[in-house]
C-alpha cells in the first residue's frame, strides 16, 4: 500500500496494490465499481481490464449518448475499494465486518465529483449507497416468502437523491461470465442516459404489507 493511512484497514496485509479513482472535470456520468483487478493495479486506472473491455465495447457502445460522453472525457470511473481484496466465496470482495470496515476506510480516498448521474455496477456499490433501502426491501421479501431480488432483480432501478440520479446496473465482470445478460446491461445504461423508460420500484414496510394482505388481522 502506498499510503500510510491504509495501515488501519483490515485489507492492509491481505489486499494487493492501490488504484486511485479516475475523476474527470465536468463529468456527465460517474461509473462506480467494486474493486480494481490486476490490470487496474498496473495501470493505476479503474475499469481497464476485462470488466473495462466489457463495459466499453459491449455496453457503452450500444448507448450513443454515453459513448459520446466517454469520447469527450466526461465519464469518471471510481471503485468502492481501492486495492485488490482476496477471494471470498469466489469473489474478490470481503464480507461481513471486514467489508464494512474496508469500505469505511476507503472513503478517505473516494470522491464522486459533480456528475449528475451515477451508475452503480454490482451489488457492493448498490448496497454501499443504498443499504437502508435494500435491507428493508430484503426483509420484506423474506417475510413474504419471496426470493431476495439481488442485482438482477434491480437492474435499471433509479433513485433521486442528493441532487444526483442513481441507476443500478449489473457489473461488467458478471456479464463477462454470463454473456447472455449483455442486453440487460445495455438497457440499464440506456435508462441512465434517459433514453429508455424508467420504472422506479418502491419497497413496502412489513407492517404495511400485512395491512394490505391480511387486513382482517389488524
């Protein structure tokens, strides 16, 4: 780790390298990923490895507005974590308390800039910024006996908060493993640029769900 302040992070001895974010002035979009890969550590730039190839060539090229913004250098790229974490259950991202502490530690390095649209790629960025909303939704799904939606159940979701439009998208690395999902990623980016219909999914508190499903019990 090149920064002395990384010494307090739970990944200080297990994480590899350090990759700063790529913030560009006057960005229209900021794309948020999970953590850098080996290529990113070498080049010190997010989204230039396999996931970056998928993002630029399979997804962004299908959305002219985003492609133009990229060519004009008006797209920023950031990650929630800034080192390459060890694999946990097949994914290079920590879990539980280690995840929370590592994410908290990395806030000192991260900025999103002033881009009016943030595209959150994958579960980790989505839960980092919208933990309360997604945990509440998960609780309702479990109480109703439904499967928890996960990333695929939230593709294209939009939140308006803090003067920014937040759009949920699948992570390009996931699409690389499941190429049949490329259209889902493209649709999420179309929603991000406002060229497709937005469906804002709201969640219902468990108490309210009971009132609507079993009114006679209350």
